[in-house]
C-alpha cells in the first residue's frame, strides 16, 4: 500500500535497502510460467505505526527511492530470475584478456535465452538475450559493414519480455596508450545503434585479476604460433628487434593489462561499472561465473548458486609452461610495477566509487599499496607503457638475445628505487623503441619516457660497408653450394608422428582466432579463479 497507492505513483523497480531487510520489494518475472509482462510482489510487512502515518509513509518512499541502483547486487540465497523493469539495458562483458572472461562468456552465451517449457535449466538467464558470437568484429574490423553482426544484435535487443542484451568480447579492453583497436568507439556505436539514450541503462562488467603480474605472464603461457613453446625470456626479449611483435607486447601492457584505465573510460561515458577482483573471490571461496549470474545479472538462484547449474565452475586453463626466470624478489618487483600503474587511477576513480557508479566486488587488494607521494611515478607509467616494457625487458637481462639496453629504464628506476646516472640520462635520449604502424613494419621512435627522438641521431652504414657485406655473403653461399654438390643424396626421413599425449586441445571460439591468425584472445583469458599466491606461478 505504501508504494503502490502513494501519490507519487512509483513504478515497480528493484531496490536494495542496506540498513533494513524489512522492505524487500522486488519485481520478478516467472519465466517458468510464462514470458509475459506479468509480475509478482514479494510479501512485505509494514508496521502499523507507519501504515497509518502519511508523513512516515512519505519518508519510507523517499528512503526507498534514494537507495535505488540500476544494477543492485543481489546476495539473496534464493530468488527467481529478476526483471529490471523500465527501458531496455545493455550489459557489456568487457574482459579483459586473461582474466576469466571465457569462464563467464561460456555460460552466459548459452543460457541468456528465452525459457523453454519443460526445461528448468533455461530459467537461469531467461530475462536476458546474448548479443551474438561475433561482436568482436565490430571492434577489430571497424571499417567492415558486418551487417549480419549488427542485425543479430538488434534483433536480440528488441525481443519482448527481456531486460535487454548482453554483449561480450575480451577485446572491449582495447582502450589505452598503444592499443591496437578502439574499443570505446565500438561500444559507443553499439549504444547509439540500439537507441539507448540513458547512460544508466548501460552496465560494464570488468574483471581485475590479481596478482597483477600473473595476468601478463598468462599471456605468455597461452601464446600460440611462433611462441607456442617459448620461454618467458624468448617471448619478451625476442620482440626487441621485431617491431610487429613489440607492438603486440606494448598493446598488452598499455591496454589489455590496464583494466582500471578502461574502467575510467567507461565511467566517463556515464555508464556503471562492476569491477570484480579475482583473488577476493578466491578467498571468499566463490567463483566468478556464479557471482556474475546470480548477483549482477539476477539469474535464477537457489542456495546462493545458479539454479539447476550448481556445477558451473570457472573454465580450467592452467597453462603448461613453468615460470623459472625470476626469484621471489624479482616477481615482487614486477608485481609492484603493475600496482604502480593501477595506483595512478585511485584519485580519478574515487568520485565514482563514492556514488557507487563504480562498484568493486570482492575487493581484496585494490589500491592497498598506494602512496600519494609517488603519484608522479604512477602517472608516468599510465602515459608511457614503453617504460613498463623497458623495465620488464631489462629485468630479464636477456642473456640469450642481442638486446641493446642503452636508454632502457631499469625496474628500480621505474619504481623510484634507483636514480638515473648522467650517462643513462644521455643514453635514454638516444634509445629507440620500434613500434610497427598500420601493420606495415614501419617503426616510430620513442624514448623510454615516451617522447620521440630527433632525426639524425644515428647514421646509416656506408655504401662501401654494404658492398663488402654482400660480397662476403655471396662467397659464403658459393662455398656452401660447392659442398652440397660433393655430398651424396640422402633419402628424406618420414615425418615424426606425434602421440596424442603431445597434443594440447583448446576449445575453439570464433573470437579467439582473431587478427593474428592463431588462437589469441579469450582462450588465453579462460583463466581459473583459483589463482596461486603472488608467486608468478599462477595460471
């Protein structure tokens, strides 16, 4: 009576009153009975002292209204799939890479569909629709029309009796310095295309993987192609003289491992963000797929788990390679490097956490090591992912690779523990980090501080030297040719047959094959929530 008959004529909405469980008003849809707009109200008992006092009635309504959030966290142990009511919503599952995105996407993409009569498992996310399997093309192929992708997305969004659409891609992490794509532009285009005008109708779910350095080493452990069986040293040091590969590593450091930078960009659009810390969930003994479906997406829940899907666990993806390059002290320094960059976002994100636009769930360590006196060091890493690349490269020392460390910032210098000598300052102005542009192999020169160096700082070899090199190579090739002529021909050996035990199988997803021609994005991100402690030996 207080709500329905009040002069304000409040429309049904989901509320969360933290200070009291007395007023538990929720709108739900009985997906197992029908897919109509019908709803039911949970029984609510109101004390007679309030029921007969119009002033107190108004006060209750105001208190309830001021606690409304578009996406409240629902920790009830049992509830039906809930309808958010009002206008249609967009939920972005935004990764990032190697942070358990695949674990959530695998379940949501299958069960965010209408209820099927007689199949109780289809109740789980019956109020949501999955936006399609090829959303990543909108990000990685912005110049293409991708007509079928857009049409499927629109059709799913416009289906009746649903909260809206869930749009997922780990490539939504492509925001930040030296990112290979522009994910924010793609997300804004999706919002505009679906006609969502209120930014509060957009939610971004993002994962914050901790320990932080584990996310970076996970990218190495799940690398394919040329680096499928490489050591961490080879995977990083080998890129120093390969502009295209170096651009990929800089994308990893500037965008993929920078979830807080992406979160800030989402928040600046007026969208809400739920940030889930993986080690916090590990300590609470909950898994990320169950949390997102039951608490954020308001799926059908029983005993705190997804009803009829209690078995759902994170996709096991342990990574077969051992990390042997660093001892515990060196791992701690690498971890601190990523934490430094995160700390740069603390003052910028504080207003959003205060008004709950940014909601950090299972916070275990976010900003726990930040020191306001080091803000300049923190911000330097945000603006220049090249510094992180240089520091990690120099930390390895690259004994098996030809790497010129002149001008490369040490990890101690990046963290403020060491000062640069005058010689190092001079060398830093000469150092060039090669970055491929537009896939052509052309490189842009930047110092470890991120600024371009002037032309004319290095001279090209003389013509005489080049001719001498050509002559030497020709003579060597001729000698090899003569030797091969004098050797008897040998029958080719049959190809080696690999035993089944040598093969590693990964589930294929169209998004994961991506632009690199190998399985790259979210198969590498299908991480377990059960992470090892800060040893660098996690997934």
